[in-house]
């Protein structure tokens, strides 16, 4: 049994206990920095309560990873030491997030070809977290990989899946936490039932089919949270504006040019906003736009969605095409010409997500593994869609195509966008 040295009161999970190594990690500047990153970037402009941070989410992931680990310890699947490693991995899972989280990640990927997982693994390996882990006797390389669900192992692959999979501690926490702080009801799921129904079958995580209703509710909750919160048109308006501001000012401010963990840790939501607002006396058009967009963002003078199309598709062809920046920029130029609006004030946003969560190491969304108990006690693997027509219908992608612009241009841009993108045909409004 893990020896706890303290606890933290969390509004979602109650008291979260922590061990000595966890306390030391939490007290580092690297983890404390997560307090200065909003969990949901621009959602607070639409849902005023959504002011929670990546820090509280990281504590929640640690807590739920601990509950899963405890269940597996009791079943003899893992040792107490492995359980502690899983807790630490949950805590450090998001340390690589930059300012405005996934918005910054778009810029980071464009200029450095890195994800927040890449940065997180690097921070654990090279920064102050390395010294803490080493002082407590934990292998730094192993923990850096496990924290992003990429530990090289053939015997216990499910250790990765506790922090990065189709029903991991990360997803469970952000659904209930984001639902709590935004005030919407869609993300409320039966976490206890889900964890109690998890097991290891053929080396991987699977859910007991006896928990069918809880699992269906979990999938639907995630689907609805993306539509109602994460992809909300006003939420995305704020996010695409700050993303473009960071993109345009990236080279000038060196937002992605960090070379050391200390340089990266200095980046947070407020420091980037202040840097963007400090841009003055420049004749460079893009820098002027970056400052203007940031001022609008801070004062909630947000762009409007002049055109929108929502798709639920079985394949990712549309997303692959529309996620090419050169295609979006060309379309923005055409719309701008038709509307008589500067293309810098037109943003084509194409957020896409797998409708059903999937294991990151998979190449594309697939079914969720479930199991049934046979009379002789063996566990037989199945796919959830065999039992759930609802989930079978949802498997695929949610794609949203929106054209954003300043409010004063919305009517002209809407008309031009309809001509350039074409009016939505009937066939695109149904599941293909």
C-alpha cells in the first residue's frame, strides 16, 4: 500500500492523497506552471466558470490512474512499484502543454514539428523533474515514456493504456471536470462503474460488457462535449484568433524557439498575452494583426462564424484535405476577394476528432474492446458495436468547417463563403 504524506482537496474527486515523490513533483516550477494554463483555453468566454487549469486536471488524472492501478494491484496484475509509476505518469501526462494548450500546439507543430507529448517527454527527461525522480529511485527514461503512453513493453502494454487509451484516466477526468466547471450536464459519467469494470484481456484494457450502459454513456458524453463545449462556435472563435496571433508573431517573439526546459516553462497564457500586446511601432502587417487579434481576444470582441457545416463521417478524407494549411489559406483568399475583406481577417477553422475515443498508437478510430465472462471463467473479447447500435453509428469522425471573420464583415463573408464552398448538399448531412 502506498504511503501518503498529504492530500489535496479537489472539487471533483474530493480528497486526493499524494506520496512523497508526488508531493516533490507537484512542488516543482514545471508542474506549478500548469496553474497558469487554462484547461479549456477560450471556453471561459462562453462558459464563465471554465477557469480551471491544467494543474487541477493533472491531479485528477493522477487520482483516477491511481484508482485503476489499485484495482490491478489487487488482482495481481501489477506491483505496488508499478502502481506508483502509473500515478506519476498520470500527474506528468500534460506537463508538455504550452500556453493556450492545443492552440499553441498547432503553432508548435507548424514550426517545430512537435506535439505536447514530445515536449512532455523531453521535460521529464531533461528538466528538474529528472532530478526529483532520480532522487526517489525511479528510472527517468521509463517514466518519461510512460507519462505519454509510449513505454516500450511487450509484457504489460496496458500500463500505457491507463494514461493513454480509449478509456483512460485522462478522458475520464476531463469529461467530469470540464462538465463541472462549464456547468453543462453532458460530461457526467459513472467513473466508479467504469473503473470497476476495467480488466486486462489478451494484454490490453477491455471493459466488462456488463457495464454496457455506463460505457455507452461515456462515449455519448464525450461526443456531446465536443459538440457543445470543445467545438462550440464562440469557444472556437476565441481559440482560432489567439492561434493566428501566436502564429503571426511566432518568429518575432520566439514563441517556439525554446532550447531548454527553463525557457519553455516561462511560457504560459498570461506571459504570451503580454508579449503579444507589447508589439508596438511595427510596420509589419502580420505583427499588427497579431496585436489587434490579441486585443480583441482580451476584450471578448470575437470573430463571428459566417459559415458553418457539421459532418459526421466514417472516413477522414475531408479532414485530411481541409487540414492542409495551404488549402485553407487559398480558400480564405478566394472568400476575401469575393467579400472585399482582407484575408488576414478570415479564418477557416476545421476542427476534427474521432467520434469514439481510440488508442493513440492506432492509425485510425476503431471499435472499443469489451469482454464477456464465459461459464468456465475465461474472458472473451468482443467489439462494443456488436452490442451497441448507438456506438456503431457514432464510429468515425466529427468534422466542423467554419469560416470566421470580424463581426462587421460577417454578412459579406457569409455570402462569399457560400459561393466558394458551395451550399451543403443533402448527402453531406447524413452519416455516410
